């Protein structure tokens, strides 16, 4: 049986004890310890680090007596002495800080031989350098009571000596590596098949390759039993799950597979997201994840709709207005103010418990959420209800919660042995597969030491005899373990690594690759030893895997993407109002249609890709905030603000708009971006005021809806500003949070669409229209010709104006000609095709064409992976207009 403190306590009838919470002891120390500042900022993390190092110090003694640690010889001003003395004094201050298992060991060290309830023998490796002084003291004390086994004892040989042997013969490369992996100078040998390092795409493919290799081994060698094969893989749920799945499919029996969770921790996740949303502003992704959790009391479709609205920036979605009863109470709770006291937090958690789903199919998950909530309330129960809320502590506790892991799978006599990367093989194998041979495994990286550098650890050991763990020791132990693992194979060791992780990012090979490659004759670059599956023909892959013949596909049978797809209905009428009439197209939808009809169609069907990403200050949000601040600064009918007035007003106006549109920007983490945006808006507003004064232009209105028709189809859009010159000339202005370079090219090339559509539409007027809308309509209708249009690019302050032949102002840049000639021609062709049920596909040349020839953004081509999947491989663009030049 493995020796443990619990077993030792039962063999000697030792007393049990309860340890004192370390957090309380650290609270009492105040500023008298070197880690006081860290504890003030991060108490939980600091408590964990102090507790871990305190245990290391205890394990480094032979008697668990802090007074036996002599630190007087350490330099008085050194960091090593400062931290070691602080830890020692903390230990001296209270014996109750000693962990309960070490209390049991201390009681055992005081026992006599006659105190043992029964005789027993201990088998241990005297040469093991990884034993701490306390562990060695315990083992030696047992031997004084019960005697010492000889090195020739059968159990010592079987459990200790034999496990250190290199099983492969020294004449093959695998045996050479097993014997000399950590030796500094060794001769090289020719490469043979006894070791192999293979690469495949990902961890799933690793497990599939392992199953295929095992099948080939068993088919080629009738003497090979499945129990002669071992598999090692790193800690991680995906390996256990994938291996179980692939081996079951291949008809292979794996013994002692790690347990794989059968379901997600849905209940724990919901509570964690709820607590994260107690912080205001609530993170959008946490809100969305909470809304669509199945354990809440509303239907799945409601949760999905609320989540989609939040990810689109709408924190008070229309769907919430229709909620009633428990569902309305739950939404109100989620959007309620942050708790200010522990009592309020506990009451909100209780309310959340009461508002979970009563669906019997989810009873297990709901029970899990309620149990975890009860545990949190109990943990917070020691705190004063009137005290400041410990929300961060509650979130950390909820995040640390994990459902109980499943035990390792059944042991099958004669099955393929499965081991984890931190385990030492208990018996030899003929064949060994090592999976996950990537950076971070074989060896595992040493844990950092927040207290001491390796040089300080060495100094402490030399002066005091206290050997604390160092990174060098941890690395040496990990390399020794890897040596023992590969040394268990007598015939062949196959190491397999992943080229990419599950998200598609590249992975590096294990750091022990150079140790192995230096044994191989002719290998200059260690990675030359890796044999990828993508270049497997004629390599060791052919000797390890029985390939199935690949079916031959005639070139003529390979489908090609057609130039278009034909439907028997009007694609332009897919979106309809309740009365059956077509819904209007917006300028942004039409710009998408210009570049990619398929991207436009996906948007019409509501099938666009929606990526869940944390809130970010992207171009769209920058533009929205700047537009709204401008609307408040430049008020219709009032004098244009001065530079001083703008500087004074922008901070408060921006903060107000941030509260409404992007509350996450209020947090301290976004201070730099918030200040930068404030400076950008201030600079742009000053320049815009200068432009308006130079033009003697009146601001007639801000943010108004326009509607009309384009080639017989309804269109609408919202313009940002309407100006009126002294002669009555109206100018429709659109603000852009960008620079003018690409926009200028688009206008000059005749590919602009947005502002040209604005001048072709009229203001929406009905009985609900306010005075401002009426004033805008009068300004536009009072001008006999089409209004002028302009882009104000906020990043560089340029104003690009079209629709006025001559203009005497240094603050405005005239762009002459038809700015929408080619865009309207292509839209007309697109409309005709869509009405006929024809959906044109893109080619691989379209991106370059639209960027260079039209100066259009090609974001539509990245809207969905389907765009690339249905893209024709063609050097010619899908659009051909005779008057267009590729310049």
C-alpha cells in the first residue's frame, strides 16, 4: 500500500487535528512582513503562495521544529534571510498553522517502536534525490521500529531496482537514448525504427494515430499481447476523451483510462456568470452567457435572443419588455445594481436560486447551481452582513469550483496500460506510445518561486541545511521522470506531437527533442528528426500504419463552384413587412451587396456569423461615441462652440455617452483608451467648428432618417448632420471615424454609395415628426436641386464635399464628378440578377479588384467562412465594368 500520513496515523493510532486558517494569521501580522503589500492587493493569491512556501519549509526539516532552522549565518540585509525569517516567525507564532497531515507525522516521529499497532515493512528508494528531509526522516524512523529490507529483497528488486533499468538493448538507438539521455557527451548512432518522433495535426489525430499504430503492431506480431503496450499522455480532458472514443471504435481495450466528464458544469457556470454580472458595468460576454444558460427560468429561444441583443450592444433589448412573472423578476435581478454589502450579495444569490428553471430534464444541473450557491452563502456567512461586499472573493470561489472528477476507468487485465505524464511506469512494456510530445510536457516546466531565486535557495541550503525546492531541481526531477518513462520500453518508443491546438494555433515540440536528436547520426537540426503525417509516404509511417487505399476521384467528377446559383423566386424580396411589401435596404447592406452577393444574402436571412468577443473600443464604437458627442456639441439653431467651450464640454459629454453606449469603458482598465478618445474627439470638434465658421454654415439638424427608392426598391438610411449655407444650399454630412485617404479615392473613382443615396432620398415625415425633423425637411425641400453631400473624416479633420461646382474655402476639399457612377451601375445589375433569382459568386480576384479599382472595403468577404467556401478560383474578378481601370 502507498504510505501516507493517514495510513501512518491508523498504524500508530495517532490523533487528528484541525489547522488554523492561514488567512487569519496573515491578517494579524499587518505590515510587519515582507509580503504585506502583495497581501493588501491580492490576499487570496498571497495566502496561497505563503502557505505553499511554509509547507516547503516544514518538509525541509527533519523534526518539524521551526527553532531548528538556524538563519543567523545568512547575510543580515539579504532578501533570502528577510523572507526565510518571516516564514520562520510565522510558523513559530502558532503551531496550529501546521497542516493536519504534518501534525500526524510530527506525532509519529515522537513514537516508540512499541506504539505500533502491528508490524509492517517499508520499501523505498534510498538513492532517490527527490525525497525531502522530512520524508526521509519518516522512512528511517519506520525502519528503526520494524527493520530494514535488504537490496536483494524480492519486493525491493521488483518495485525499486527493476524500474530503473533501461529495457531496450544498448545496440539499438532507443536503448542508447534510455541509458544516456542526460549524459553530457555521448557518441551518435544511425537512426533506426526503435525510436520515432511523429507529428500530426492535433490531439484528436494523435489518438487516432495511436489506435492505428497499435492495430498494426498487433496484426504484424502474433506474440505481442495488448498488455505489452503502454500509452502515456499529458493531463487534459481531451486526451482521455479522444483516446476512449478512438480505441472503442478500433476495438481496443484501454486499462485505467482517466475519467472523462459526461456533462458540462452548467450549474456552476451559471452561478459564476451571475456573480460576474454583479459587478457594474456587467461584461457583455458574461451577460450573454448567463442569458442563454439552460438553467434559467425562461425558454431557450428567449435566452438566445437576449444574448444576441447584448452581443450587438443592446443592454435593454426589446425582448425583455415582453417578460412577465418569474422571468421578469429574473431579468430585473440580473440588471439590478451591484450589491454594496455582504448582506445584499447573499440576498441576491438567494433570489437567483429561487428563479432557476423548474424543468425536470435539467433537475441535476439546477440542483448543482443551488448547492454551489448555498456553499457560497455559507462561506460568506462569517462576514458581517453590513460590511463592504466581498464580491471578488465570491467570484474567485465560484470560478474555482469544479464538479467532482470521475475516477480513473476500470483496470482490465491484459488491456493496454494508460498512464499520465506525471506517473512512473510500474512495469516494463515492449512497445510504448508517448502522446502530447509538445512544449510544456516531457519535461513539465518547473513552477516559479515567488519568494527565492535559485541562487538564494542554494545559499539557504549551504548555510542552514534547509533545502527548499528550486527550479533547477524541479527540472532535473522532470527529466529523470521522462528518462524512466521511455526506459520502460524494450522494443520501440513512439513519440507523437500535435502541430496545432484545438483553436488552430501552432504548437512547439517538447524541449527534450534536442536531447534525443543529438544521439542520431546526421541530424543537424533537431526538428529534422520529426516525421510529419503530411509527408508520410516512404517514411516510418508506412511501417507503423496500415494505410487503406485512397479512392481515386476522376478530375471531371470534382465539383467546381459555379459562376452563379439559380433560384425560382425573387431574392431581393426575402425580407418583407407584415403587409407583404419588401423591406428597405440600407447603404451598409447595399455596400455589402456590391462586394459579395452571398454575404448580402446571409445577412438578409439572418445567418451572419456572430462572434462572441469581449467588449472592445473598435472603429464602430469609436464612431458612435464621436457622433453622439458631436450631436450634443453642435446644436441646431445655436452658435458654434469655441475651442474653450469644446474643451470644457467634451469630457462630460463623452462620459455620458459612454454610460449609455459602452459602460465597460468607465472602468480603470480602459483609462488610457478613454483619454485618447477624448483627445481625438476634442481635436476633431475644434476643427469642425472652424470649418462651420469658415463656411458660415448653419446646423439645421442632427441624426435624421431619410427614405426613398433605388431602381424601384425601397431604401432608407440615417444621416449624421444637415448643414445649410448662406445661399440656402443644403449639405448632407456623414461623419466617419477614419482618415480621408481611401474615402477620397472611392469618391474619385465613382464607387461611393452612402452619401449619394442620402441626396436621392427625402426626410421621413408623419404626424409624429417633431419640429426638428420638419425643419430638416423644409431645408431640403426648399432647394430646387439635389443637395450637396460631404464626408467629415474625424481622424484627420478633412471634409470631402461633392455637389457644388465651385467653393472658396481652404477648410473643404471639393470632389467633382459623379461619385457613385460605378457603384450605382453595379447595384442596378445586382438588383436585376437578384430579382431573377440569380446569386452571383465571388472569385479569388475580387478582393484585389474592389480594394484597388474601387477603393472599397472588403470586410464582406470575411463575414462568414461560407464566403471563401463558395469562392471561385479565378484570376479574373467577378465584376467587369468597361470604364473601370485597375490603377
